[in-house]
C-alpha cells in the first residue's frame, strides 16, 4: 500500500490534468479545472473519515470457511 498508492497517484494525476487540458475547449477550461480540483478536495474530505470508519469500526472483517473434500 505504501508503495503502490504513490505510484498510482503519480501516474493517474498527471494524466487527469492532461485530459482536462486537452479535452476541454479554451473558454471552458477554467470551469473544468475548478470541477476537477473541487472533486479532488471533496474526495479527500469524504475519503478520510470513510477510511477511519472502516479501520476503527472493523467493518472490513469477513468470515472464511473452507471444507476440504478429501479429509472432511
């Protein structure tokens, strides 16, 4: 997680900025960047408490059962 998350962000973030820059018209570019950065801030504000909720309340547990057909 410590290695993969920064690697993913370093690939995804520049491509999103380039996508906003190349795929919007000149007059709509400021609004597109505003929506892009607003979505990033909203994701950071909502994502932090969600991660804390999952980590602290232990909602990430699951029951695993396995039955070996040969040995019972």
